[in-house]
C-alpha cells in the first residue's frame, strides 16, 4: 500500500463500540448517533441516553445491555476462536467519542460454523467491562459483522505493564481533534494486537453506546494484554473517561471456556 493512501471508511463503525462514534443497526442503516448529541456525563450522559431520542430507547428499556460485570461464569465446552485476520489497510479516526481504527479487508473471526468479518476496533478508558468487580485501564473492542448482519465483538482488556509495541503505530496516529482522520502507512495485522485468544468469556449483550441495540454476541478474552502508563495517559489526554456504567445482568448466563 502506498504511503498516504486513504482507506474508505467501512460500513459499520460505532463506539462499543465501542466502542462508538458513528453507529449502525443490523440492517446496515446508519443510526442517529450524531443526530442526537450524547456524551459520557451530565444531561447527555449514560443515565439520559434513553431520553435523547426514540431511537435510543433500548438504552433504558433493554434487558440485555452492555457492559456487564463478568462474574460467576459457568464453565463450558466452547468452540475455539479462530482469528483468521490478515494484513489490512487502515486509518485512525477520532470520531468524537473514541479513537477508532477502521480496517479494509482485514479477514474474519470464525466461531464454530459462524463467520464474521472484522471491520474496526476502538478503545475505552477505563475498560467498560469489569471482571469480578475490577475494571482495567483500557479495553479494545474488535467489531465484527456476519453476512447476515449479526454483530460479534471481541473485548481485549489491558493491564498496566510493559509498553504495547503493537499499538505504538496507532498511538502515533491518534488525531487530537474530533472528526479528524489520519491514514495509516503500510498495513496492520490485528493478530499483532490480539496475541492470546485461547480462553474467553461469552454472553449476550448490546452496543455500549446509543442506540444500545441488543443482539450482539460478546466475547471478552480472559487473558489481558499489557499497556504502559504512558500509553494510557496519551489516550486519557483525548478521552479522560469514555466508558458506560455497568448494566444489570438480569437473566443472562455468562460462559467461560474450559
């Protein structure tokens, strides 16, 4: 890929996510994430999302909302996560809610007989998910979509430690202002970021930002990656807090691979 080549923004991007800027519903039609202003605090914050637009009603009425506190998971014989990713063109976007990496032809995630194309990944500080009540400094949400429009999101948690060299290229391209995009040079292979997908939690959930649509297949990797305090601080300068509060589990079951 020639230096400076700009990748066309993919058809689904959201803060989930999202972490998640522009959001799309399962039918592929763009939702109204920018039509109704929302934030992470005050009168347009998470407690008010469901009142900002009729399209956002799931944010207050949904029963399978994300994120959740992952605890009391049931051990299960779950299928292997096959990350069939490949080198891809990319761009780094500041969409006003997070930093998002849009990908072009990045390969797919295969779970049993189900296949999902990887579209983008983005970040939240602190992590939206908690594990046994503990939130992490950062999480990356890898957003996938099947041919039938079903969404699957992989959550990769980060604990503070050694610098994450696989993210250094993305961090160097993070736009300082909202609605700005920096094209990537060369290619990015998402497997350089997700190094261990051998164990995971899974549950039914939703988008973590308006319109909070449900029916999302959530996968949270059990083994976190590391990230340096300096890298976390660089993200915090842009987004001091962009995580939705923990949502009730209700009648959902959380499974963990054994």
